[in-house]
């Protein structure tokens, strides 16, 4: 596998704390920041300010309610038609263009972003790193940071081999991140049922455009399970039930974001190796 990091910082950090336990918060953030710096150059990120500015406006309410306000949260759009999103330690969240374009309402995008924030806040990647190190599995760092098999776009951008052992977030991790997404959207006065409706969109896409969601289904529990779980979590939370009736579902910035993304040339099918 090609070297993922050009600097020596990640190797030094790994040597400090991964021998027998999860990394410290400081080590986790340093690893994630170094990885994000590589992604900045190796993934097809959209950098048009007329698009990125309205995207930042769309996700700003969630940034304000994230638990870890010590992080410098940043959000990026990957120019890919895949329907997916991921985050790495340090507060770096990546949303695929295909997910934004297929969302029907702002609250559905907000639910997906809130879920990824939840993974970071709960330090799920750090847990994966510690477990893999203790078991001496030799997992690639990228898989540990993502907690799952990278998508084809991510593999192409990073030059990753596709036949390594992959790490995945557990069902409990995914359920916890969904619970955090409900908490964040509720705090931000965004309709939390957008989370459930995004799962319904993914379930429909599995039938109509399976190639667009193949990676999502390879690394997440079935949407039918998550639809039932999130519906139950919302109904059992009085605040979430209230916001489900009164919370916002749309935002002008999100509508502008979708319109400007759809005006771009089609997203590339493949990302050239770096």
C-alpha cells in the first residue's frame, strides 16, 4: 500500500500511544488532522466559494451544537455521485455530492452530517485504533480512521489497495451515532425525522440505483433497521417529538446549494490516482 502521509508526525504519534490502548485525545486529533491534510490534496473536493459558502451555512447549526467545541470542525463536499459521508478525527466531515443532490429537504442532509459529527464526538475511530492495535491486526490507518471500508473514490484518491483487512464501526457505534444525530438536530431545532427519511431515501436508492449506494450498504446496518430504531428513539424522547412537529425542514441556503451543485458538470466517475 502506498504511503498515506508525507510527514513524520503521524508515525511519531502512532508510536506514542497505540501499542496497547486507544490513543489519547491529542494523539487522535493529530492523526486525524494529518490525514485530513492529505485528503485535501488527494480527494476531488469542491472548492468553489459560491458553493462551499452556502454549504457551510447549511451545516453551521450543527457545528454550534456539537459536543466537542474544542475541535476546529470543518466540512467538505466530495465531488462524487456516490451517496455517502464520512468523518475523521479532529472534526473533519466529508459529504459526497451525490448525497446532497438526492436529499429532498435540508433536514435530511442535516441528519447525515449530524451522524458523522456523532462518530467524532464519541471517539469511535479512537476505539477502532485501540482495538486493532491490541489485536495486532495490521489494519491500514485509513480504515481505522474511517471505521469502515473506504469507498472507491477514497481508495482511488489515496491509492489504497482494495484487498486489505477492513475495520467497520460496530452496530452499537452506528446506533450511538444515530442517537447523537437526533440529539444534535433536536438542539438545533431541525426536524429529527429527517434522519429517518434519509434512510428511506437510501433504501429506495438500493432498488433504483444500487451502484450509487453500494459503499454505504457495505459499511452500515440495513436502513430498515435504522428506520425503526430512529423512529423509536424520536418517539421516546419528548424534546425530539416536539421538534419533529415544530422544527425546520428546509433552509434557503440548502436550496441554493442543491441548485448550484446541479449546475456543475456531472461528477467524475473515477478519481485519478495521485
